[in-house]
């Protein structure tokens, strides 16, 4: 918790006052049984109705004050606890945003979602309990013990047996429960992973009619979670019978020995009633402490999981005083090799080429030749393992990461749109864009006509991931977003491969317009897409196999020639 406590600063005053008001409530709860004993032993014994009324009024006032203190403590505790959880969630989300792709490869998406939701909520609950229950229970235990010994020290010795017995039982249960709570969090991750995967690919599931298969897979993971939860809950259930046995045994012992003392006149009836109340408060306090520690175990597991995220350093680091201005759009790869983290296998080997500012480079290669990985190194989504990449003659590692990524933009095969309006999605490339700028970007991307035909035009809500739009429409909005951002360096990664011929023709016009006067990388399987590129490289698992213009590569009759022949037939013209 030491790493997380600074995030409580905003709620420090609430975190201080919540325990104070809780202690005041405890004072009220402790005082009421004492006042009750006075009514029985003094008021009723002497038949003094005025005394009974006076003490009764005191009891009502004390009860009202205790209620006010308790409500205030609960309000402050809830605000501090869940406010603290909100700060942790925000900090964790910001940390995730700083992760490189290599960092994200280490955490599953479902696990990160669980940490941001379930784990943060658990920490908020435990924090609230720490400010209330963890204060109330010990103070109630101590003050009730003091009052019990003050009333009858010989009778209070019964706690010397009851308290150790309960403490031993609670300790054994907590020791068994801790690993189960840790396992529960992993089971929740597993269930969330299944849900996310299924909902993301629900169209594939239905098209292959695999609902029963998915249901069976979910049932297995759901049952595993249920089984682990039941084991943990079963241990908690054991506490209640053990607690009741000790409580009722203690009450019987108090009534037995207390009754004997009343019969010989060494103890009043009111004192016995208040003693039994204090007995219940003492044992209830111990039960509350056990429940708190049970939640604390869950909280400790959640804190560990949150700290795993917060303590993970991004694979992408910046030098001190990085360069923030990029004056030249030329790009140079110098003997670049790359291995994924925790792997010794080089997926890219000795890649070298230069691109002048404004030049277009076509990249083709077989599946597994790491074409996408190659271009992801440019904006430092990953860092090179060997060699260097330079933009404008400067190593990309010497630039400010934010400035570098503002300089480079992607148009992908499946660009993500966000739930919201078309206007909001286009403006994602420039949040302060005017309406005219957004329309101009849409026109440049050949998207304005179809947007204007929609009932709400640019204010049309497109649903999650643009579910209400066709593939071509989503792609044109993505390209409009890039026009608005106006990046000097553009990366097109299979931007049209999933579209039909008509949509591809429209998108291709948009891409040609977008690529003008920009340093452009085009990754494509359809070789007609890169035919006009000034230079083309053919990438294989061994590195760059061929390099040159379309015409030169055709004349060479090597790998590029074979690929082009397979797509267009042997009767094509260069």
C-alpha cells in the first residue's frame, strides 16, 4: 500500500475525520448499556420514576448522537474509500496508456480490465472498512472489556477463555482463505477473457454456428470460478457456527455465574444485563475484526495486481531533453534487427534502406515476414533490438515520443472507431477541429457524400466500433481522421485488403490523395496498390530479398515477379 497511499492525498481530511466520528459512535454504544444498568439497579430498585425518565432521556440523546456520528463516519469513509479507488483506477489507466506494445503483450486485455474494475473496487471497499470497521472493532473491543472488568472483574475472566478460542479459529480460517482469494482473482480474469473474446468475435461465432462450443467453454471457466468462490465462502461459513458456539457458551457462563452472584447480593440485575450486552459487543467486535481481515486478504491480492501494473516500466524510455521538433521527413533504417521481448528469435534481420522526404515505399512479403512489425518500429511502438531508425537524420530514440507519434500516423486494415458520432471520430485526429475542417477532411477521404445521406449526418451515432457502418464507410472515416491530423509520415498497413472492388477503388483514390507530398509506407498483398510506389522492397524471414521500382523488379524476374505473375497471370504488362 505504500506505493498507493500518496493517491489518498485528495481525500486525506475525510480519511482522518471518518475514524474520529467512528470512535465517537463507539463511545455512545459503550455508554448506553451502562445507563441501562442505572435504570434497573437505581431507578427501578428505588422506584424513582423521575430518575428513570432522566436516564432514559440521556439514553435517547446518546443514541441519537451515536447515530449521527455513525452516519457521518460512513459518509466520510465511503467518499474517502471509493475516491481513493477512483484515483488508483485513474493512475492505473494512465500507466497503461504509457505502455509500449511489448508491455501490453505481458498483460492480457481481460486481466487489465479486471484490475481496473474489480480490483480497484475491492481496494475501495477495503479502504472504507479500514476507516470504519478496522477502527470500530478494536475500540469497541477495548472499551467493552474495560467496562466489563469495571462491572465485575471476576466474571470478566470468562473472556480469558473465549477470546483465545475465537482468535485461534479465525487465524486458521484466514490462513486457508488467502490462497483461495488469490485464485479467485485469476478465475475472474479467465471468465472476463472468455466474455471479451466471445463478444468481440460474436459474428464469427454465429457464422460458424459455434454457440454451443462457446457456451461449454464459458461454463467450464465459470464453474471453476464458482468452485473456487464456494471453497472460500465455505471457510467463512465455518466462522459463524464457531462464533455462535463461543458467544452462546459465554452468555450461558455469564448467566450461570452472574446469577449466583445476584443471589448472594454481590451483583445487581442491571449490572448483569449490561455485562451481557458488553459480552456481545466484545465478541461481535472480534467477529468484525475477522471479517475485516478476510476482506483485507482480498484487498492485498488486488493491491498486488495493481502494483504489478504500476511498477511495470515502459519498454519505451526517453532521454533527458529529447528533441521535440522534426524538420525533415526522410526515414533511414540502418541494419535494424528486432526480437520480441523474452524471445531470442529475430523476427527482423539486418534491415537497411533510406527514403527521401515525400517518397513512397511499397512493402510486400509473405505472411510471417514481419511487415507490420517493421513499420511499428518507426513511431516506437516497439524499440529496435539492434541497429537504428532515423527520421530527418536523427535517431527516433532521441525524439520526444509524443512529438514523434504526432509526426507519424497509421491507416490500418481494421482501423478502430469509437462509440460516438461520426464528427467525434473524425475529430479524434484533431480534438479542436472546426466543423469546416472536419467536412474538408471527409471530402478529401470521399466520405462526405455518404455522411450527408445519413439522417443525422455528422452527428450520426455509429455504435461500438462503428457497428452501424459498412467496412468501406468505416475505412473512409478512418482516412478522414488521418487527413485531419495531417501527418508528415504516413503508414498504410493493408488499408484496402478487406474491401470489395468498388470500395477499394474509392478508398484507393482517398489514399492517393492522402499520400501526396508525404513520406509514405504502403504494406499490401494486392500488388496493384503499390505499383506506383517509387521504390518497393520484398521482405522475407531472412530480411530484404529484393528492392527497386516495379519495372526493375519485374525485369529481374525474381520473387516479386513470381508474386505479380500469380496475381495478374503471365500475360500482364509491366
